[in-house]
């Protein structure tokens, strides 16, 4: 698994996933090139063996190669086989001044939600950004599963903006069949 930053100007390929975290395209484009975009990718099949190979010298390689090829995952051998997209999650964080950063968007590829990628990305961001910012904040809707997710990461509610989703979006935002109305403001300090 690797987490890397994508520079401004190279972010368009991540817009479809950013739209999972924030449905309104104009909103996503309003912060796309502002702040820092982080992506989490999962290593492809064969990646572990590649890193083992890179660590060997010539003599070791002759001795060990036949055995390693036996273990090589079949998916990695198929020439021209369709490669799975390694992208699993994205997060966009802006600098709000005064030592405060804001997670404007966090989204995990729907088929891979609930597998720990959101937690992994947020924990890495908090580690990387501590020392740069004092406080991390974000706003989300009244979705109990999402609120539990952020509570488990140490966020606490600091306020609510009534009817924010109705005012900010040009269509009702539904999650699990329930319309989101208030924006729940969450924050935590960074160690
Ligand atoms: C919310 C989200 C970022 C969580 O990331 P994730 O990788 O799915 O979550 P993790 O596997 O790391 O953590 C799972 C926890 O998050 C909660 N959760 C929230 N939304 C979830 C979802 N759609 N699927 C599975 N778990 C979800 C679960 O309750 C779970 O808690 P538990 O372990 O106590 O049961 C991700 O599900 C997502 O992108 N959802 C759609 C977009 C969104 O709602 N973004 C946040 C808006 S602010």
C-alpha cells in the first residue's frame, strides 16, 4: 500500500473518485487545485516479489529465481491481462490559516469501502500533517456510520450549520435513503 501526493495540474484523473465524497462537480473544482491531494494505492500482484528481487545480488538471484517464479502470482504472469486500477482512496486537504487544515473531501472506491483504506489514509495524513498544522477539521452530514468513522479517528463535534446541504447543493443529497440537511462540524488536534 502506498500513499502519495498528486501535484496541482495533474489531478483531473481523480475527479470521479472525489465526486464520491462530494457529489457536486463545481464544488470539487472549486478546491481541486487548492490545498494538497493525497491518494492511497494498493500494491498490484507480484509487487512483494519484485521488491524481494530488487534486494538480491546476481549469485543469490541464480539460486533463488526458479523458486520465486514458482510462487509468482498467476495474475502477474498473464501478458496483456487487464490490470486492476490500484487506486483505493483520495483525500484533499486545504490550509485554512492559523494552523488549521480542513479535509474538504475523503472518498474510498465504493467496492473497497469498509476494508480499512479510509482509516489508513486519514491516520497517515494526520501523521504527515502534524507539525505543519495544529488542528484538522472537516464537515460532514448526519450519517451515523460516517460519524462513528470520524469519532474512531479522534474527531469531536464542534458545531452544526442547519440546512447547509440544502443550501449548498442544487439537488437533495441522499445517503442510505436519508436526506442530509445539517453540516456537522468536526475537529481534532494534531499531535
Ligand atoms: C466514509 C469512508 C471515507 C470510510 O472509509 P472506509 O475505508 O470505508 O472505512 P474503514 O474501513 O476505514 O472504516 C470502517 C468504519 O467506517 C464506517 N463506515 C462509514 N461509511 C462506511 C461505508 N460506506 N462502508 C463501510 N464502512 C463505513 C463503518 O461504520 C466502520 O466502522 P466499524 O469498523 O466500527 O464498523 C468511505 O466509506 C467513503 O468514502 N464513503 C463514501 C463517501 C463519504 O461518505 N465520504 C465522507 C464524507 S465527509
